[in-house]
């Protein structure tokens, strides 16, 4: 994995990187199965983006995997519109904090 990797999307094959401060060459999109081959994660990694759930995993699994890998940056969970967003956010954050992660949640269309 590139030493300049700053943003990693996991489980979002059609990810586009719209962060204004991250250049395209500083971002990558991989599957959860590919993640193990990239550990240890580079120190330059500051943002991981993953779905709330998909066919292969859910956000809790990503939180545990990243925490075990020593990642201590920001995890942004992409969600559909949720009826009880705050409850889901509170639950995910409680797990993320125990793993040393900062967690954001963002709705996508």
C-alpha cells in the first residue's frame, strides 16, 4: 500500500473521493478481504470510509478490525436514511471509542 495513502474506502467499490484536501493518488478502494494484506496500515492514513452494512460485513466488524490493526484515525460510516440515526450513532461510537477510533456517520443517497 502506498506510503502516501490518506483515505481508504472499504467495501465501497464505486467510491469517489470528494475530500478537498485528499488527492486521488492518496486514496484507494478495497474489499474487506483485501484489508488483511495491507496491515500494518500506513501512518499517513487519516480517514477510512465504510458502509453501515453490506453483503460482506457491517460497521461493527470494521471497527473491531481497524482497532485490532492499530488504526487510530477517523472512521466515516456511510448510511442510508435511518429512522433512529442518533441511536445507531451512539452505539457505533461506543464501540469505536473502545478501539481508539473517532467515528463519523454520513447519509448517502
